[in-house]
């Protein structure tokens, strides 16, 4: 047995100590030695030695009559049954009927059932009793490639041994021994290719070796075996890695075209590329393994390892493994391979761009992309943050360091993201400060400011004696209430003199009372409560700003402004007119205009929800128990988004 030392050791000890079980189950993939080990076990049980006086042994002689008969398939007491073609209850019953008779010439009668998982349910049930309590002279040997299909009632009656796929080095060593005994010329590189192509199966390795001998005219050479297997030469893999390391898109496309011209497999290319990247990662982690006497390509991968960073190697390895599954989805495997190679360039951690050739063609968008600097856009948290939380020059829309005297902050957006709003509600707004060299040189990943001094205004400030006298309420809560929304009495008593500022969601025109907006909001609320408007008609109503409302006897006219053109369809207008007429009992005329809408019912609802959210967070922030916990535990803070109004 080759490559199955754990099975050999267990069976050898059992045979030496005469501790024999009545049933054995060998599992494993194809070509790993299940049938072979069953025949060796049968010879060990029936070997009589060269002189005819031997007994049960872990080392059968192979020369006595029972050993030779088992090898040639003529031993009457060793029965092999193929369950794939004899899976019925009749065949099993016929086999078990012979179990009552003692061995004819051997010491034990051995029943070997191959592919036992193919037996029918009735066949398994028929053999259960005999399998559990067979005669002393009967041994069962079962073999299967799919043990999950074997009933647990059978598994519980057997000693199970799992035969593992063999390592490529084990297969290569065994092939070298066989070819040396057969006097077949070969080289180590060809055996390495065959052992890797066998995928852990010794039978497949033997079959490939016979095919390679016939293909090569009696010998094994690397180029002949590579041509037979369609394997990718390491030179192609080396060119791909060098092109990716240099960011050379033209060389990368040329390397893939060369693979296409030679008809080499894209899947095999990714396998070889993943193997090369694995060797490079090992060299990067353990430089002492750069030279491997058993691997002639070790020097090549060692020279390529410094050209890629460690994170790039790991990323490329992962992309190659995932790309093998994507080849089946591509129009053809070579286009899928090319896209994967280009993805390696696109996902380089350093952000390297594909090299653009010189000449008139370089004046396109790719060249402009490489030449133009990347403009940074403000994040949602920066947009929603109050003006006091940023320097005056940035709040005025100017460059840092520019004069900002008399400049007004830009208007806030109509709607703010919920996540950014929750962060702004919990974190207080710090007073404006001029940018310093230390802050300007801070790394980009430091999103949060460093921990302040104990007397600074932070969420972790100790409120043993209440908030500091110079700490306004909006700094404690991190947000302000909208205009016209009175703070809840539940928290105004704990937080006196709360600063009330206009809400950004109401727009610039919400600073003054708007009777038309109040009237339209009441009408829309009645339409929704009665179910007169749904779907897009409801969106048209809640997203509209009322500009005018006239009532003349039995008719009325509404003038609305809508920002989204998609809501101004004729069908939506007709349905809204019908709903308004049904509500008021008058003839309704509707005028729609497109433009920025302010103080709409949707914006008012959003402002009300934000006010309730701020009130809830203010109530939690002003709670004595919360203040005591924050004071007792350094660094404690309220998690953003964890407070919800009731």
C-alpha cells in the first residue's frame, strides 16, 4: 500500500494482535486502493507461508497457493461482488446462502462487496442480520466512494477506514519506482506533471503514464507530456505575473492571445497561476524556502516574489480561485481569462493604472484619467454636520486657509441620510478651530479625532455635577430641534434653554409660518386616511408644495410645485383631482409647476420624525443613570442609532 499509512498501521496491529473484526468498510475517492487493500487483507487472513505452516500475518508472503490464487482471482473462498451490477435482494440473498458453508481451502471466507452504496434498500435489509453476527470463519469487506448513501445501520456494524487522496509527491515517487523497474526512460518534470494531473488517484496516474509512454514513443519527456495533458508552461505563467506586476496591459493581452493561439486551457492556466502565486506567497513569508531542490521552478518563483507585495499576492491568488468558477459564465473561456487578468490590474491595492501607449491614441479618456487628479467629494457625514463643526473657511465653501469674513454657510440638503444623522445626533459639535499642521498631516484613515483632554467637551465627559456651564444644549445632544417644534417637556426640564434652529429638511422657506403649507398638509392627511390616494398619486401629493389655493363658489383651484418630473404625469394629475373633488365636493382645478419644492408634507413628516428622534436621544443623554454610567466608565458613549423614540 502506498500513501495510506494510517490504514496500514491499524490493520497491521489488528492482524498482529489477532484482534479481528467481522466487517470492514473502506471509503475514499477513485483509485486510492480500496479494492487493493481488501485483497491484501484477504491474503493476510489466509496466508500459510512458503513452508505451509504460517498463520494470520500482517506480512503475507505472496508466494503460497492462497496468495497466488487471490492475486489471480481463482481463490474459491474470496468472493468479489460488484454492487453496481448486482444490487438487488436476489443477488445478496444468493450470496448469503453460501455463508453457512465453511471455507473450502482457506482459513477464512471473505466477501468483498464493491460500491456497496449502490445496493437497494431491500438488499441492505437482507444482509443486516448476517453482517451483524456472521460465522467466525466469515469476514465482510465493503468498499464505497459515497459513504453518505450507506445506511447508518450498516455503518454501525463495520470498522470504517477512510482512504485519503494521495499527495503529488507520493504519486511521483511511486511512478519513479515503477518506471525504474520497467526500464522506461523518464525525467522528473514529466512525472511531476502526471502526478499533479492524477488528482490524488494512483490508478489515474498509472493510466496517464501508460498513455504518455505510448504518446512519447516509449519514453517520458516533459514537453511531450505537457502537450498530451494540455498543461500550461511556466513561461506563460511567468509572463502573466510579470505583466500584472508591471501594470502592462498590452503585455497582458498579448500573453492571453498566445495561450489562445496554442490552444491551452484557460482553466489550466488559472490552476498553474494559482500554484505559482502560492509558491510566491510561501517565499515571501519564509524566504529560507526560496530554494527547493525538488522543485526546478522554485528559483523562478523566488525571483518573481519580490515584484509583488504580500497583499497583492494574496489578492491575486483569491481572484484566480474565484475566477475558475466564472469561466463557465463567460462568452468563451479566453475572454473570461482576459477579463480576470484585467481585473488583477484593476484591483491592485496600489491603484496602478493600465499603461497607456504613446502616440495619438493616448490622448483619449485613459490618458486624461491618468493626468487629472481625483477630486474628493464630501461625505454624507460632512454634508449633514453643523457649520460650527467645520472651520469657517470650509463652511463657506472656500479652500482651507482662505478668507471667510462675512461668508454664510451653504444651505443644508433637503434630506439627510439616516446613518449620518444618527452619528451627528450622538457626537457633539466641536467649536471651530483653524487647521493646524498636525491636523493637516493626519492620515486619511483617522476618521475620528483623537481622545481629548479630560476637560474637553466629548461624549465621555463626566457629568457628575451636570454639564459644564459653557456647554450649550446642542453640544450635549449633538443636534437641534426644527423651527416650530417645541421640545418635549420630558427632557426640557433636564436640559434647560435648548437651542432651537431651523431644520434642514424644511428648506430655506420654513423659517416663516406658511398657512398654505399647513392647509395642504391637512388635506393630504385626510386623503391618506380615507384611502383616496395610493402609490404614485400619494407621492405626487406628499412631494408637492402648495403655492396658491383659491375657492370660488362650487369650484376651487390648487397651484402646486413638484420637483420630480416623473410624478407630473397626466394620469396622476387626473387621479389627484378626482380625490380632491371627492374630499371637498367641489369642482377642482389643478395647476402643476416643476421646481424645487419646500415645506412639503413629506418634508414636514421627516422633520417631525427627526424631532421625535432628537427628543428621545436628548432624554437618554440627560438621564441621571446614563450620566452616572458615562462618568463611571471611561470612554463610554451612546452607540449611534441605538436610541429609538416610542
